[in-house]
C-alpha cells in the first residue's frame, strides 16, 4: 500500500537521493521549478520513477516547469484520488 501524503521533506529527500541535488539547493526553493534547480530530462525521468514506485502515481512531463509546491500539491491530489 502506498504511503499517504507527500511531504516537502520527503520530496527533498527524493530529489537528493534519486537526482543528486544538494540539500541546500533544494531547501527554500519552493518557488523554483525543477528546471530552475538544474534538473534535466534524465533527472525528471528518475523523479517520475521514484514517485511512481513510492506513491503509485504518475508525475507528468510538464512537472519539469512546476515549482516544488506544485509538485507536492499534484502528488497529494492524485494519491488521494487513487485511495
């Protein structure tokens, strides 16, 4: 069963672990898009896989231009719908 709710802390952990972003880059970057943080297309694919594996939901390709808060909101709304 997938965990309920995606927290900012967990998203930061995923970005650091699966994409290799330094935690200090991610901290306080809630308004920055993945592209602004330097996440390339391969990084987006890694994030999509990690999110799919952990939360059993999809992250669209457009998420590359989304802020971290938008990503969290999307994931939380889609995981609630799937429950």
